[in-house]
C-alpha cells in the first residue's frame, strides 16, 4: 500500500518545476496483522523528487534536481519486543547542471553533485552500527564537434567522499582471555576521506556517408585514487567500441575495455578486463531484439574492508531481450540472462568456486495493456536462480571464546538456496480533469511466489537452520495526482 503525489508547473514563465513524493503503508498493514506473531518484519519506505528547470536562460541550460529515499526494516525474531533487528538506509542528492555552447563547434557541460548517505543497523540493545558518508562529485566535459563525422570529448568524472563509522557493543569481557570476566560496553569508530579525480578523453568517428552505418568509439580514462594515509594509486583504462550496420535493421555491437575500481580502505585497484559482442535487430517499428555475449576477467580482488588481496574472478554468459514498444494498446518486454560468475582466492589456489551472488538464470517478463476508458492492466513475472552458500551442519565449541565456530559440511558455496520466482499484478484507472489528473491503482505483489529466501539463519551451535524468506502476498492500493499550476 502506498500513495504518491506529483505536481508540475511554471513560476512566472521563468522556472519550470516538477515535484513528487511517495510513501508506503506496508508497515502499517503488516503491523496490524502480525503484531502478535513470533516472527514479524515491517518494511517502510518513502522517496521524493524535485526538479527546477530554467526557462529564460537563452542558449544555456540550467537545472537543479533534488531527490532521495529512506528505507527502514524492523525484524522481530520472537515475541519479545526487545529482540529486534533494525535496518535503516537513506540517500539524498542535489544535482546541479549548467550547459553552455561556447560556439557552433564547442560546448561545455558541468554537473556538480552533493550527497549524503546514512546506514543504521541495530540488534536489540546489544549491537549497533552507524555509517555516514558525505559526497562531492563533479562531472564535466568539453565537447568539440568540427563536423557531423567527428566528436571529441574531454572530461573529468571526479568524486570526493568522507566516510565515518561507529560501532557499539553492549557487553564485552574486560579480560579478552577470560570470557567469564566482568563485561562492559564498548564503542569505537573512525573516519576516512577519499578523492577520485578521474580525467578521460573520448573520440567518436562516423566515417561513412550514412553516419549511423559505422560508429567507432575510442577512449581512455585515468583512474586515480587519493586515500587518507595511503600512497596515491593510478591506473589507465583504455576502451574501444563499435556499432556496424550490417543488414537492414540489424546492427553488430563490439566492445572491450579495462576497468579499475578501488575498495574502501585499500591502496590498490581491483581490475576487470571486459569484452562483449552483440546483435540488435529491428523487426518492425514496434518489435526489436538484442542478443549480447560477454566475458569479464577480474584480478587483484580483496575479500573485505582494506584487504589488498590476490583473488581472481571470471564472469561470462549471454543476455537476450525482446521488446514490444507501445503500439495497438500493448507494450512489454522479455529478458533472459544466462551467466556464470566464479572466484578463486589466488591465481594458483585450486578449483574455482561460485561467487556469492552468482545467479545462473535470470528471467523477467513485463507486459501492459491499455483498455478503453483509461483503464490499464499490467503484470510482471520473475525467476532467478538462488544464491550459492556454504553449508554448515555443526559447530566446534571454543571454551576460551565461549562460543561456537561454524564447521562447514561442504565446499565453499557448493549449495544453493531455493530459486526466487514471483508474479506481480496491477490495474490502474486514470481520471482526467481540467487542471489535473488522478490515477488510482491496485497492486498485488507476489500474487504467485515461492519460498524466495533472503538468507539462512543458523541456531547457536549451527546444527539447525532455516530460511528468512522474502515478503508474502501484499495487496496495495495507491493513487497519484498530477496538478498543473
């Protein structure tokens, strides 16, 4: 259950604006139904958007875009109100943009962004984790188009951030070697700043008379990282791509490149070498298809915060999509991904094992049909292979620690959780008035669904386990109002 509102309009014909907000009421519904249950989960979310666009700025473009969301989840594992798991995540961004044509061949585009992220996790009164991050991003490019066959772009894609975290544990033994010693609360935290001033250059060529028959794109990016108390790191990322019109309505796509990414707290980059080949085919003005095969090799992979590891990985597979644009009242698409993602702790460490988020099959279908009298029907079906996990069938009691150490009963990620599948349904009715529109809709989330496990929860000695499943069938009513002011 949710509600949403949207308003658009102009202020003295100088500034255009659009504002929207949505809020869910699933937590209210589930709270009323499951308040007395032993297991209880109540999600809540809201998001908002506000965009301002300059209308009287000559050839320049000026805009401001403010958006954000907040997600909360409270999980009670038994009837005891103090035994709760709380999770909170929020993001807020302010994006400014100025585009200025310097002359008929040269243009400037600047986009600074301010951002705030917040994460909170609490397990009753025993454990708490807080992570706050502030971001300053600047994306800008200078584009030179001497003619319609050549486009050169020089830019900067930079990000600076400050991340602070705090951890609270209610009861920790004063003497770490004696678990039976007196206990006291412990709180600690730290902060980290990072700067990624990545410059790049890109050249696009359209050498044939039919400019879209052959498009060649070459570029290079300097991945640079400055991290507090660490030696600066640098890496080069060359990239090539091409689009070739081979048959009427058919386009061959080729691409390859190197991508570097730095983990938070690490002083070296993780690297990926990625290549793809694909084909796009337009059958009719409304129906098109896209088939892409890909392979990605990864190395210098770490296993955690600040870990500069020697892990390697590979991912390969194919993606297929069939689209039907809105025509004759119908629209929809079907996509299927067949992939395999594997890891190894070092180049010579033995057999490959599935990555934690490896999903062999991903199938999604979306369809909608517009009926007379402004009614619309929609449906979405999804099937995803369950994530792999390492099985445990017991634990070893550590007397010095006063706890159990999990004992694996199989190889790393050798088993999988049950697959995810669900069908969602929607019906919507649009009412149009002189100065505003009202949409009323009814959603049924998980009208058909499976176990859909999110993760596995073990008991204290790892002898028993059960799935923590996703959301059940949820009927939802909502409305959206669009007002022109």
